C-alpha cells in the first residue's frame, strides 16, 4: 500500500500527545515499561525524557515533533510492514518517520531485545 496525500496530511496533523498513551498501553500490556518506550523514542529522535514530556504537554503535531528531532543515523535500517505499509516504500519523509516510530514501538511490544530494536 502506498499512502495517499490525504493520509500523509492526516499523519502530519495528528498530535504526538494523542498517540503517546496508546504507545504506553501497547508496551505495558506486553510487560514492557514506559522507560523502555522512552529509550526507543530517545534513540530515534534524540529527545530526552524531559523533552518528550514537554512535547506531550504542548500537544505538538507529528510534523512539529519530527521537525525538532535529530533522527538516528541508523533509522533507515528500520524496515518491514507496519499498519499495512512497507516502510521502505513510503515516499513522504514525515510519514516514513512516523512509521519508523510505530515500528519500533511494535517491536518493543512484541518482546524483541532492546539491542535488536536499537539497530
């Protein structure tokens, strides 16, 4: 599946704060911790715990979230399918970045070892 322009726009305008509780619930349901989730977010974006909380409090959009992020140089090694989309086939950079984060959260929830997740 290739994301449509409408899908890309919806992803850009979605707030990180609206999705974050779902990330926490997903990982905690699988006996992973919020701290591990933050480790994954920090690896991908460079944000520390304080910055993550600030971005949640400010209700930034994913567009704003990733505009401030310093993506890890190995982020492009994140491949596979998430939500029906092959990450490596997504052309829109922002949508690809959001799917990178989704994929890392998914891998954490599936019980992958942290050293495998943090490529």
